C-alpha cells in the first residue's frame, strides 16, 4: 500500500471527524508504521497486539494516549483496509478517572487550611462549579 496517508484522511473526513481527530488518528497509524518499518497493509494481527502491549508495558503510555492510538488504528484497519480482526473485539481502551487539575488544587488548598474538612465543605468552597440537584439542595460538582 503506497498511499497510507491520503486515503485514511479522506475516509476520516467523510466520516465527519474533526481536523484534530484526523491528525491524531493519522499520527497513530504513522507511529505503528515507524515502529515496524513497513506499510500498514503488511502488519499482522499478532504484530498489532504486540505493538499495543509494547506501548502499554514498555513505553508506559497513559490510558488517554492508548485510547487515541487504539481508536485511530482500529478506524484505519476496519474502514480503510477493511479488516475485521478479532483483536478489535476484545481490546479496550480504558478511561482514566481523574479530577481536573484546578479542582484538585482547590481541594488541596482547602485541606491545607482546615483540619479534617468534610466533602460537603470542599464542594461548597468550589461554588463556581457546584450546582443544586433539586429542592433537597444536595451539592454536586459539574466538571467542565
């Protein structure tokens, strides 16, 4: 496959992906091509598994980076090369569950200035991102 860049870009654009998504997905394909030093149509399913295991275990890619790479490569192999490999049925790109940095900083400052604050006190301190659910006035956070 000589033209492994323009064809996926067209397919991504036809699928309605944003410019940034197209860039990330094509970078994922370029990275696997550089890793194996061969065109993507010559990469096998076992090599694909080995690639993701290497990136996760050796390179210590974060969950977000793994998810972008996985989605980009999956899109390419399924929609451009028309390969329905078994690896795409069980591979899962997990999401990290972390609070936004500004919320963490806010909570750290509050905990530093108060002894044993309750969660409710911490949430009340972050008034711009706290709303009320209903008439019972239980605070909740809306992360932006």
